[in-house]
C-alpha cells in the first residue's frame, strides 16, 4: 500500500516536472534551431560582409547578401516609433494614472486594451489605405509607402504597451512621496512630473524597452506600409525593408543560400530581441528593489 | 503666488497630458470607426457563407472562418494542459527556487520573441515534419501562448488560500488529490482569463501562421482541416489586401476581427468582474 | 492516566538554522484532553503539527528523535494513513469552497469510499458528532463558506471526524471565534473526549483549565512542565510555569 501510493505520487510529480520544463525546452529548441540554420550562410558569406554589406541582391546573377540596410532600417524605424510613441504614451499614462476622473480612466483603459488587441494586419490595412495615400499627397511624392509610414504605424502599435506599463509603474509610487511634495507647496503637476515620474523611472524604462521589443519584432503591419525595397534608409520617404520583413518577404519563394541567409537574418533579429529581453529584466528588477 | 516660470511649466505639462490622452482616445475611435465604416457594408451573407472560386470569381471567407476556429480549438486543446501543468508545477511541486527562476525566465523569453521568428522556427520544427498545415500552425501557436496560460494560472494559484491545502492534507489526502480537488478548482478564473487572452492572440496572429499553416482557402471539416493548409482570417486579410488588392474583402474581415477583439475585451472584463464578486463572498 | 496513544521521545526540530523544539519527551494518554500552553513562539503549535507530520509541508524542516503512534514510528508509516488516524482542526476555520456535504465527504472519498448511501450516513454521523447537524441538515448542498465563523469551525471538526480518526489535534480552534461560539466548541470538545484522544493548543489558560485533563507548558522550544492540569495550575513544579500562569510574562 505504502509503496504503491508513493510510486503514484512520484509519477505525478514527474509529469508536472516535465510540463514545467517544457517552456525551458522550447526556448532551447528555438535557440538551437535558429543557430543551426542561421550559421551556415554567415559562414559562407562571411560575418563582416553579411552584417556590414550595404547591398542585398539575393536574386541577382551575382547575388549579394549584405543586411546593413535591414539592420539600419530596423534601428531607425524603432527609434522613430519610440520618439513618437513614448512621449504620447507617457503623457497619456500620467494623465490616466494621476489626473483623470474615474469614469474617464476606466473608459480610456478599455480603449487602450482594445488598441492592444487589434491584429497587426488591421493596423497594416488602415496604414495602407489611409496613411500611405496621406503621406503621398501631403509631401507630393510618388509613393507614400516607406520608412515614415512604418514609423507612424509602429508608434501607434507600441502605444498600448507603453501606456499600460507606465500606468502600473506610476501607480506603484508610494503616496507618501507625493504627499510630501504637495505639503511643500508643489502643485499636483509638479509633484507628478518631478517626484512620481523619477520614482517610477525603472518601470517607465521597462515600458520603453518593451516598446522597442514590440517595434523591432513587428512584421506584418510593417510589410504592408514600408514599400519593401531593399534600400538603405537614406530618407524618411525611402521604400525600405526591416529585419522582420526581409525574412517574411522572400521566405515563400527562397531556396539555397538565399534561404539560409534569411535564417541568418532571423538569428540576428533573435540576438537583438535577447539583448532587449535582458535589458527589460534589468529594469524590472530595478523596479522591484526599492 | 506662483511664478511665471512655474505657471508655464504647469500649463505645458497639463496641455501635453490632455493632448496626448485626447490623441490616444481619438486614434482608437478613428481606428474602430474607420474599419467598421469601410468593412460592415462589405459583409454579406454571400461572403461569409461561401468559399472562393476562381471560376465564378466569387470570394467567400467561410473556409477562413472555419480555419480560424479550428486553429483556436486545436491550439487551446494542446496549450491548456501544458500551461496549467507548468503553473501547477511551479506553485505546488517545485522545491528548488533556482529551477523556478529558470522556468519563469524561459517563459518571459518566450513572450518576448517576435511572431515572425515563431513562424520560421515553426516552419522548421513542424511544417518540415507534418507539412504546411493548420496543425503545424496550431503547434507554433501553442509555444507562443504557453507563457500566457502559465502566467495567468500561476497568478491565480497563488491566491488559493494555503488553509485549503492544509485542510486537505490534514485529512490524509495525498498531494495529487489535494491539487486536483482543492487547488485546481480555485484557479479556474486564471485559466479562463489566460484562455481569453490566448484566443485574442491567436485571432490576431498572422506572421507565425503564414509559413506554418499556409494560405489556402479550401473548405474542410475539423480533422481534414488540421492536416491541410489553410488561411485564418488574419492571414486571409493580408493575402486579400496585399497580394490580390481586394480591399473590400479585406475591410470586411478587418471589421469582423475588430468586433471579435471588442468581444474578447468585454469577455475578459466580465470574467474578472464575475470572479472578483464571487471571491468577495 | 490512560494508556498512551502517542509517545514522543527526545524530539528536536529545526527550521533551517533555528531550533524550534528542544529534546521534547512526553506521552499522550488515550481518550483524554491534553492542552499545550505557552507564550507565542514557544513551539506548541510546531509540536502539534509534528504529531501528524504537517510540518512536512514546510520547506527546510529537520527533525530528530522519535514520535510513535500506537507503537509505530510516524516517520516510517504512510503519511496519508497517519493523517487519517490523527486528524487536525486548524486555528482559522478552513472549510473548502464547496458544499457542506462535499466538505464532510471529502475525507471519506479521499480514503476510497464512493458508495452514496454510505457517504450519506458518514456525513450525518459526523455532523451530529460535531453538534451541527440540526443547523445545516436542510442546506447540505449550500456552499460552506456561507456559514459564519463558529459553525464553520464545527463543520471543520465534523470534517475531521468523518474520516474516523483516533486522535484529534486542535490548533487554537477557538482563537478566531466569539465567546459564545467558543463555549459551544469547548462543550463539543469535552463530549468528544469519550471517543477520541484530543490534543489542543490554546493561548487561553482558562480554557486549558476548563477542558483539559493534563497540560504541557512550552517555553522557547523547551517542554518546561507536563502534569495533570489541576496540579500544574495549583502547584506548578517549575518557577517559570508559575510565572507564566500567574501572568508575569507571555
């Protein structure tokens, strides 16, 4: 009797252990798959030529596989989205966390959740139909699809995560800090911006990093508005390819070294994301400490 | 009393906050309104009840609707036991803090990986073995949604009072019986919330499905559907808008997706409210 | 004194680095009430929880020495079987979030009874045994969390009785209750004595005097004195016991 129940419990424990380890297994598998399939092309092309080559011509007679245009586009695009999205997101979060009447707050929070739930292809579609023609007629250029359109779409798409995380961080600021500032004669606005915001800084930094991760990883919406030519991002109106869209746009018809190179691009993107994750963790830990 | 400089600061930040909040609100309203206005007129019974045919030039999204349903069902059916099991391991069984940390870190890493990478790895891992089909897509989505289900279940397992566990152990119940009868029933709210969030994510996913599940529009039953290639609504939207220039259809699908995400948000709110009220008793 | 059911010999217990119980030896006689008293943190609850191995659930616990139940080392026997024989009632009433019926039936079902009729009988007997049958017989299907504190605690006692234990461990069972509910529980405990061996932790010395046959006084992990209740409170053999029962510390 005794050994039977113990055996049963041991088996159950074992099953749960396996289930618990599945996440770890998945991360390892993804990493291994990406490394194994991403390394060969980098070897063949050469790391420096691959990362810093400024021409991508995968289907040319003399194919060239330089992904610098994609890397720069991803960096510029993300930076642009952050530049637009963070101020709006932070100020909205500040208003909702500290100033907004209760009703307005709950309505707006619903709106933000909704914004977060809209599929990226819908963003892409609206961008295609409204933003791209808008940019074309506003700046009198032949095609509105390009870096600027992608930046605007990304800025809107990262807004909800920035707002949500900043609200959490701002609401976690101890009320005593704010009371102390108010008691010294500071106005509520001065208190929120000079006391609450600095106190919530690691949470807000985490929000920004999360936004960076979202923006750099987005593929479909960007694919629909960025034009997708493998150009260097020289101007805001240039038709460009991001790291994500470089993979997506050629995957379905690629073969041989071209296909392997796409996996290498994915590996580069993965490394970027892992760096961002590490940064995110750093800031989230910083928030828990005090 | 207040100097001009302070007044300037005050009005700048106040103006900035109002402007930003208004912008966010208007943006949401515009997006919802625009998609609805452009989409709803294009939703016809014909569209949602037929399959597309090149011969007659008909476009119908019934296969895409069904495919979406199949992918949601298959993904949830697989991810639920895995995610809930992982959460149970973390809160009920795990004794090593270090291991818990590793698993939680892995879950965080999973939720940070962009869907295009899931698409690629899913293609390598599943489509190369099972073919490009809904099952491969569903399996890819399982990995994507594992952290969501795990996290939500874990949070609600933490709220099950320790006293319940002690009570059951005190009656001589074994570990598994305690987990099954006392702990698991207490975390239904978390599981449900996790499910709703996952459904939302699956409905909105496209990049991870494009290369794993393909974009065919064939009309199939559940089991045949799983083993054949097919587009979900989001993938269909992309294909119709980007490749075929059928913007009317694309907007119709967008409107349907918009309504679905509204419903999902509503469901999440209602579930939270319901369980808050029930737990307050 | 009756024949001992539980014999404890040289029991030491550590939580990590801190020693919570130091070389405890005592016998618990059958069909009597043994009270464990002492200031908070003295180890009385820890000691109680050792008797049915509830301390196993606490990470980092280390135990030496022997505890025998009916002559068998409890650390060698099946823990679930032990807890069936040595039941427990907790400080705060902790009914499960299920119906009253299912709360009582939980234990018997755990130990393999599935016959509906048999369960009905056990449930009624347990509820009668805990003097709560008349109050709840018409709403057995209602959620147990709808009861107030006193009835909840009697429900928990009934739940413990339903697995037909020999020993009942009670960890300050009345500390969360009002005086009227407390006196009803005390009456119940004294009635139960005819069939069960009861060990009760209490912070209330009047309660110990009112209901218990023998009392053990714990201080900082030591068992200072263990004697018949009347003797311990009238002629304490140890200076520290005297100081405690006369209210000089604690």
